[in-house]
C-alpha cells in the first residue's frame, strides 16, 4: 500500500509538474531542433529512389512537426526508402489528397474542419493510408474529432510512469507491451517520450500497450490521474479499402536534439535503437509492401 500512496501523492505530482513545464509548446519550440546528422542504415530500400508512393506531411494546421522542421529526419528516412515526401500546407479536400498514398498528421494545433474530416474519411475509405499522431496536450484535442470518425478515442493527458523521471517509456516484446504483428516483426522494443493514450471503438490491432504503472494527468497538479493500464499508444486498423496507423506520441518518429546540452530525443536516442526500423515497418504496412 505504501507504493500506492507514493504514486497517488507527492512523488508523481512533483514529477508530473516538472514534465508538464518541460512539455509546453512554447518551451518545446525553443528547446528541440532536428538532428540533421541522423542517418540510420537501410539495407534494402522498399522502392527505387524517388519512385515510391507520395507521402503528404500536413503543415496546414500549425503542426508542431513539419517536413523541414522537427520531422526532417522522419522525411529524410522515408525518402531514403524511396518514398516521395511532400509538405502539404493546404486544407484537406478530395483534390488535395487525390495523388497521395499516405497522409501524415503529426501534432496539429488547429482543429480540422467538418469538411476536412469528411474528405479524409472518404479518402481513407477509398484506399488511402493515414498516419495519425496526436501527443500530450495541447495536441490530442485538435485530433479528437478526426480520430472519432475512425473509432479512435484520444485521452487528452500526459502519460507518465510515476517512478520514471526520464519520462521515456519502453514497450517490450518480452513483457507483451509490444504486441505481435507484421509491423513489429524483427522489433524487440520501441521507446516513446511521454505522449498520451487512446482506445479503439472498432476492431484494430494494438501495437503499443501500456502496462500496469502508467498514469495520465489532464493538467498540472491534477488530483485525479487516470490509470491507463491497457490503453494504447500505438495501433493499426483497416477502414474500408484503406489503412490507418495511429500513435499517441510523436517524438518517437523524430530525431531531435533537446535542450542546451543537445540531448538526443527520438530515433537517435540510445534507448530507441529500433524506432527507425519500426517507422519503416509502419510505412511498409500502410503502403502494402509487407
């Protein structure tokens, strides 16, 4: 019972307050820059250079992660795998999505209009592939309505292991927090960097499942944190003729240098050695080359 008292009282509150301050959008913007030297090996690219499917990265909704910004290593990794990666600074319509195979939405700040949500839903149902990523506040709320049309329910909070001061969570095959699926083939562990959780209303395949010691705080000093054991931080699902991969954390697919001491965060972090291959596996599943 002493452990439970520690979790629900001072220690997690102090830890969360620290993490909350570190993760505000204004603080992050000043502290995180892309690691332009990160180039993990790709033994056999999925497509010849520049001949693969078109991948659009949303930049029309004040996204925290963009193709030339904090998701530059994401974009470059995909290009080295043969994909044609393009930023998209316009609203979603049938016309703007027509030529794309994959739409990537990572940490939008502005909400999507009703018309945009309808356009994305129809595009995925017709065969498009969506990679939807929504992180801790303020990022889960803008993606909430879009997620709901696919049966995805984001929890707007910060996922924290109270006894883990790093804020980093490792999902492992060995403890069944990393689930068996073609996307996780050859992967033994995946690291995330706080983020949030979600649940699925419709059938899907969990990839990253929170274990027993993860709580979600809605705001700083939240007196009633939610135990999110069994909630998801990664999953894939089919929708009509299309496919969706959804994640509750964005830094896991970045490669950033954080803070004045330029600590690696994302795919370049020592704790996340398999994250880059995991990202490629996700893309290969979305584009049906696995």
